[in-house]
C-alpha cells in the first residue's frame, strides 16, 4: 500500500510547490534584512515555521480520502462562517479593517479559511446537482449564490475589500466550469457592472475610492496615495533583464518600498532578479496551475473535478490580483502572493489547497 501511494503521488506538483516556497523564503529574507532593525528578521523564522506547519497539514490532507469532504465540507464552511462572525465582535483591527482574530500571541485571518470552505460547499452543490444540456439557469444558481453571499457580506462588513473579492470570483469560476446558460452569463455580467457602479457610488469608503483613482493616475499624488504604486513600478523597472543581484536592490535596501514583505513582495524579487527572475517565478506558477487543471480534468468523479477547479481558482485569483495591483494593472487591494508573501493563515490555506489537489490526483488511481 505504501509503495502504491508513493507511485501515485504527484511529485511534479510537490516539487513545484516546494520550489515556490524556497523562492519565497529566499526573497522574504532579502525583503526583511534591510529593514534597519535586526528584529524584523524574526518574521523570516515565523514564516519558516508556518511553512513547516503547513506541510504537515498538507500531508495530513493527502492521507485523508478527499471524498470525505463531500460530507464534512459543509461543517468546515459553517465553522468558518462562525469565525467570520466572531471577527466582527472580537476581532483585531489592522490597517483599517477588522479581519483578524487574536489567539494568545498569534493572530489568524479567518477569511482565508472561508475561501476554502466556500470551494468545498460549491463543489458539493455542483456535483450533487449536475447542469442540464443547456447549463445552469439563474434560478439553479440561487443556492450557491447565497452560500457565496454570506461570507462575502461578512468580510465586507469587516472592511476587508481585498479578501471579499475572492468569494464571487471563486463562485463565478466554478459556475463556468459547471456550465452556465448564455442568457444567465449575460445577466451575471449586467449584475456585476451594475453592482460595481452602485458599490463604488454608495458602498466604498473614501480611501477605497482613492485607491481606484490612484490606480488610474498614481502621479496625481506621488507623495501620499500614489507613493506605493510608484515605488513598486520603479523597483520592478529598475531590475531590467537580470536584476541588481541578490540583496542589492536599492529600492528595497533604502526602504522606499512599503509592505515589501507582504503585498509588495514581487517588486523585491523583480528588482534583484530582473525580468529573468520574474519569468522564472511566473513559470513555476503556470506549471502549478496547469497541474491543478490537469488534476481537475482527470478526476474520477465530479466532486473531485469541482474541488480541484475551485482550488485552482483560489490560487489563480490571488496571483492575478496581487501582481495586477503591484504592477498598476488594477487597483491595489492588499492580497498575498501565494507562497511568497509573509503570512501564517494564508500560507496554511494555500498548502491546504495543494494537499487537496495531491489527494484528488492520488485517489484516482486507488478506486
């Protein structure tokens, strides 16, 4: 049995994940080493510890038949909703939004686990209620939309706009995989455009509207609102083809780049390793996502297909929104770059997703 598990293990997904984690640690060390105070390097060791914990959780999920989540997923979803409610009443406010729970000396961000919870319940719904020949109609999607709306609203109330975006994006991606009628798709597009306009006019706070304005023209306020994006672009551009060399990034070293260990971790890599390093990173991500898509296509049953597709969507949208923000292609929303940004909760959530993908791949050879 042990030999069969090793033979069926997806080693390519395992190694590309470890490669991204290694790249993340190397880059994080550089981001923290020029902070001016040696104490910031403590975060590097914290991240190393989170990676170790995350690998343990990932391997635990590999040993657990993923089909059990067909029944357990709804309980995990309910648990994450409870945590999101707890955040609103007893959460810790950081950077203007209430999205953290303090547990002794540690803090956790329940919205990261809620994304996995949503993937699990949507995978169950779509597998238990297959689309007809024409695809899902609007009424067919009311229940999964409600399941999506609950965590979305709770995170919005906590003023964490960046995390809230992932819930509708995961839902839309998984619904498209499940097949949606063309008329329903057009209706969704109308609702998104109309809802976006209303949200901008009546729902966004002034500082959130300012982010959109600065995205369109960061040079209009280079010393305040546009500072982050301008410095990010300078760091990325100054790396040129092969970069300035490891630990030699000037924007990084002189501390011009804010939040460089979290949201703006990619400009640190781009300045020191240049276009070549950026393309290497993107190649690793592309291989990881391609591997996940392949697992979804080859899964033995529909629950595995939708679960894998949801995990791929979860990783893909983090990549797109983070890079889009720091490169000035979309408004900054403050989301982590998978396996590169510092963060304990997000690291655990990403590795949980990888564990589920490894499990789905392995089990298709075992039943």
